[in-house]
C-alpha cells in the first residue's frame, strides 16, 4: 500500500492550483458576472485543456488517469466550485463515448472538448417524472430513415447552454425496459434540440443548469452508441455513474478544503479575550474535526479512483466516496461558517458560496439516498 504521489502528479497539483488561484481571484471580484464566468473562467480552463482532462492524447486531451483527474478536480473546486461542476459534467458526458463509442464517434466528438477552443458537453437523464426510477422516463426515439427521431424533455442538465453535444438517455420505440435504453449523442446544432427553462439553484449557480427539449430531433444512427445492442444503454448508464461519483467526491473534498482553509486563516487572525481564537479549545477542536473529516473524504475518493485505474471493482467504493465526501462537505462548510461568526452569514462572501455549493453535492450524480441503496445492495 502506497499513499505517495508521483513527481508528475505533484507537478500537476501545483499547476492546477495556480490556475485555481487565478479562477478564484476572478470569481471573488465584486463585479463578477455570468458573462465573465463564460468569457474568462471557462476560457481559462479551455486554454489549459482542462474541460475534459480524461480524453486520451490521441484525441487532443491530456490523457489523465482517474486518480490524477481527481487531484485536478479538487484544486479547481477549492478555487471555484461552479468551475469544477462544469468540468465534472463534461467528463460525465464524454464517458459513454470513451467507454463504448465507435472510432468515428470518438474522432468526431472528443476533439471538440479539447484544446484552446474547447467546448463543454452535457449528460441528460433526469426528467420531471423520474431520474432514479428509470421506468418512469418518457423520452423515446423511433426508427426513421435509417436513424432515429427523438422526443422528450430532460431537466437539471448541466452545461446545456454551451454544450458541443448532449449525451441523452432515451428508450427505443417507447419501450421503457432497461434493454430498450440507448445513449444518443445530440449535437448542439441538431434540428429539434432546444433549451427550456433555466433552473435557479441555491448553489453552483454559475454553472448553467436547466431543461433540454427534443422535438422530433433527427439523430443519425452513427450518433447512437451501440444502437443494435440490447441493454447497452443501461450498462453504459451504470458505468458512467459509477465513474462520475468519484469526481463528485473530489469536488466535495475541494469545497470542504476551501472552507477549512478560510476558517483556519480567520481563526489565526481573529483576536478575542487576548489571544487568537484558534487557541480556544472549542475552535481548535472544531478545526481538528474538519481536518480529520477532509482527510477521510480525500482517502476514500483516492481509493475509488485508484481502483478505476487498476481495473478493479469500484462500484461500491465510488458510491461510498460520493456519500462520504458530499456529507463531509456540508458539515465542514457549515462548521467553517460558524467559526467566522457574523462574517459567515454575509451574503456574497466566499464561505457563504461554499455552504450553498456543498448543499447540491448530495443530489447530483445520483442522490445520496440512491448511493446508499447501491451500497446496501452489495453488502
């Protein structure tokens, strides 16, 4: 068992930390806006080829393994969580293509997520009637002219406004059995693809989250992953979520770390009763608890990613990482806000943003209740 990082991984951390610091500086400016998020932060990530770092070098990506990607995600999340959410969503959307896409699909769509002009991508599963319960999904596609005509409405889709493509889960011939599910790659310019309502969320509010509408959208057969294989869509869906949960874990660790570091700095400088407040046992013990929890969350996330890179069975540990890290992120952010006192309640402050961002992490990539179902089913 070896917990050490390689020289290359330590260099990646320092590189990502510099980028995250620049992102944070931009995001904390009083006049920061959604336009600046798109024009500066997303462009900065693209210029450093970080919108989808898991894409292999042969398609223009960095070719990072899961473990190293988690290190990068933690740094970005510690700088500005909304930026990490954009990267997480793009990785998630590219996953089905990386796992089972044809050579043509990889050559056609993966390069669009790499390089200085890179765009993002979206993964669309959830609908008004259901997300966790796949039997309630209503989006469907019928065979037409050698391709498929897709109809349906997806909700809570991250990056939908700027995505180069959307990976859509829908059933063939309105048959909602698992074997009928497929992954449709829908380009942003596809006829019949529209944006619906933009959702107003309590956190990650600079990452666009909203509806996507498919109104008789024609999808060529080449844009359907393993279109002729029954059960391929369901298998890809489960594999994609198993891989994505660990990235939410890394994002959670980054958010928790940022909150802890903010509280620690404040406790070092705040003087009460003649001494720094970190010297008071109540504050010191609270900081100790935060540091311990963050280390726990980081290690279980690392283990999940290590198993992925080693070809091991990571389904349960990935779900555990998502549950543990997102729960800890909530605990640490609220605890940090308590240490800051009145400043922890200030609207628009960094700590207030982190508290709101952490709240969403228990829901995205499958709610924590569903993760516990996954875990308990394999005990």
